[in-house]
C-alpha cells in the first residue's frame, strides 16, 4: 500500500521550513468534508419537504376559500330570491285587498240593482197580468240568488215573447209600440248588467273567502256573517216608500227608463263610497300593525265555552271563604287541547305548586280595549295534565301548548286561564268580549 503525504515549504530569514501532512490527516479532513456535505444536504432536504408541505397547505387553503366564496355567492342568491318572493307576496296581499274592496263595491251595486229589478219585474207582471217568480230576499244565499236570476231571465224571455205577440196584435197603436220598445231596451240592458254582476260574483267569491281567512288569521277576530244573524221581532211599525215609488210619483215614465234608474243609483252612492273608504283605512291599519295584532290574545284558548269560575272575588272550593281569583276557569274534559291565544314565547313550562303543570307565554306588545298605546301581554294556563311545549319555544296563535287536566290545587278537570297586562293580572274576558263578541261564554257550576 502506498502512502501519500503533502509537503508545504515556507521560506523565512533563518532558512526554509517544511510542513508534512500524512495520509491519515488527509483522510480525516476528507471525512469531515463529506460529513459536512451530508449534513448540509440533509438540511436542504428538510427545508425542501417543509416548503412542499407549505405549498400543499396553501393550495388546500385556496380551495377552501374558493368553496367558501361559492357558498357565500349561493347564500347571496338565496337572499335575493327570498327578497323577490317577499316583494311578490306583498304585491299579492295588496291585490287581495283591492279585489276585496272592488268585490264589496260590485256586490253592493249588484244588490241594489237586483232590488230595483225585483220591483220593476213586479210592475211588469202586474202590467202584463202574468205570474211572477218569488220575491228576492236580501239574506238569500248566492245559489238562491243565481236561481232567482235564472227565473227572472226566463220571465224576461216570456215577457219578450208576450210583448212581441202584443205588438203584432196591437201594431196600430203607436204609443203601445213605443212602450214595448222601451221595455225591450231596458230588458236587454238589465240582462247585460245582471250577467256582468253574476260573472263577477262567481269569480270573486273565492277571493273574498281567502281575504276573510287572512284577516281572521292576522287579528284572531272572527268576522260576523250576516246570513247567520237573527232578526229581532218587534211590535214597532216599519215601512216607507221605495225608490220606485218616489220615481213613480214624480214621473211614471221614469220606471220604464233604465238610464234614469242607473243615474239615480249613481247619484245616491256617496254614502256607500264613504263606507268603503273607511274599510280601506281599517285594512291598511291592520296591515301596518300586523305584529301587534298577532301578539294580542284575542281567541279563547280551547273549544269549551262554559265557565266554572269568573275573575275576581269568589268562594274558595277548599276553604269555603271569600278569596281573590286571578283568572277564569273553563269547564273541559281531561285531555282537551289547549291552544295559544296569540303568538309568543314559552316563559314557563313546568310544575308550580298550586298551579300544577303550568305554561306561561310571553307575547310582547299588543292592543287592549280602551287604550291608545299598546300593552305587554303574558298568559298563564294551569292544572294541565300534559305539557306539549318547552321553555323558550316560539308559538303561533292556535298552536297546542298542553292538555286539560286537574293537577295542583284543583277539584276536577278544568283550565285556569290568566292574562297579565304590564305586570298586572286582568280579567281575561275584557279582550275576548271586545275583540271577539261572537265567541259568547256562559257560566255553569
């Protein structure tokens, strides 16, 4: 084996010095150089891996950001569609209100025209000595009205035929011929008016029904139906001349002119338009105060109408002493559903000593009879057999909150109902009787 060495020479004042490096020293230096190069290479490799991981992480973050931006764009699109649908619903509500108002206007004009037509029809029957259809009643159902109009139409056809025969037999009398022509024109115009009103009545009947349900759902107030009202019998004399009587007194020929009758109706429609304007203002006020109406307890919280105890002082069923009763008690069978009287949040839904199973609702601000400003409502429902809601739950008017029972301090199944206004307990019958007078209650032990 050959040995290698490195020889360095250094010249100085004293001569030339020699520095000799052997093979082992060179091998050591070479080994150190290789170790340093390996360590440096490993360091560069670690940094490369770190840079690669960071690049992958940045790419993943960019993908996540793109997906998040896509979700944001999707939500923005949904919000715009929701806004469009809300505007569309508002337009439908306004169209419903306008349709209801126009229906009422045409209905009033239709009833007025039918009354005048009935009187004119009777006059024609007496003139021609023919048998007439039954008289039209103001409280008639729509189906009866349509049948009556069809019968009138048949009578008009019969009258027209009779008039033609009469004109053929009495053609020489010019005055009678003119009268027949006037009657024919009036019949044609009246038939056209009746046809228009009948079509309008059929087309808008469903719209009025939806409008009535909408108002009842918003306010909780049941609208009275004139067809179900009972007529009060009285011994007081009633009567008076009709419009046709007045027109006949001034000018008998006015009865034969449909234009005069139509002009008379238009001239006497101011009171009707004034009433319609008031109804329009009321409809707008209800729309503006939609939330307040929804938070006003206007309905009875269960199907029962029988009361076993009123609000105020009463004889306690346990102590037999006169004590204050903070609500009203409804008679009902165990398990009868109890409904929320207005929109609200469940404040309490648990057992409370003498109340038994109790549910208390926080409604917010609502209307109260006789007060200009809104008040804060709370309602309580005690002695339940089962609670169907939980604390903090949002309820709508008509939602079931529990079942009637006899828990707590109770002698039998019933519902104890309280209304708290601005922190003070109040007679629950006040808002019920004022906002819903048709929901009559009766007291029974």
